[in-house]
């Protein structure tokens, strides 16, 4: 199984830290966010990685190279302009291939066990959801049983940035800026093709300076 790591964003909410550095290369607990994720994926047996690049992407490629120094295999997909969370995947489909892949935002830190991810028969995406954080009190979607919906059935939750996705959901020739939820996962959920789970472990999405400080403090206690 491969993993696709989203690493192309500008990280505007963390300016000036990210003016001349990709957000995923910010260090917490002595390692960059991206390195934490690569090591956790490797520990779960996921060693084939694809990373999309845009803002200062050469820094990522220069640091990690082909991944061999870190015990993984990395391929990169550059974007001439930002393609969004959906378009970024569509742009990388020829490298991702035809098998279900792990999708992970590279600015997320988590102790989730990636090897636990699987797709039920007839399902095209499985989302890892978390309790609604303070900056997203209304959540993103609802979870009823193990099915994701937007009709208000079940528990209101927030998407973590982690999922297992079948590439059949994407149109390879749609190389433009579009978002993963609105244009890919939402229509699929309306057809009953998206499952989810509530993850109650540790997961921190790095959006602002306070998130970095919170994660640094957490890792210092480990």
C-alpha cells in the first residue's frame, strides 16, 4: 500500500514561520512534522510514499531525497499552481496507481496506527474523524454507525486529514484546483460509499503557533 502526503500548501496561518519554509518542515520535538509522519508510516509497514510539492518544495526534496536514508521510497509530484486537496491527488494518480492508498495531511501529528486502515466491500473511502476542536465547533460531517453523511444523522465530527481512499473516486484528466471533501468525498458519501471511524487517540493538526507549542509540550512529556 502507498501513502500520499499533502505537502504543497502555503501555511499562511503560520506566517512568518512558513514564508520561506514548507509548513511540514517545521520542527516539533526535534523533528519536522513530515519526518514524524514518514517514521510512523514506516513503522506501520507503509514504505512507498508520494509527496506533492509547491511552496518551497525543493527543500522537502533536498532533505528527504528518494527516501532511502529513512528506510522508505519517495516519489514527488510538483504542482505548477496549487491544485487543492482534491486536485493534488488527481495530479498524482499515475504515480499512486490503482490500489487504495492512505491520504495524510503532512501537517498532522498523530499516534494513529496506519496499519489498522481498511476498506469494506463496496466502499471507496474510509475517513478518520475526531471530536470537534474549538476552531471547528460545528464539525465537518456526521457519522451514523460507520457511514458518513451530511444530513445530520448520528454524531457530528471533524475530518482529521487522514483517510484510506480508492483512486476510482478521482478523474485523472481533471487537473485543476478542487477540494477533496466538496467535489470528491461529499458526492461519494451521498451514494453511501464513504465510511468513517471516531479516533480518540492523539491527533494534533498544526495550524497556528499555539498548536506547535502545544505539541512541543506534549512530546516533552513523552
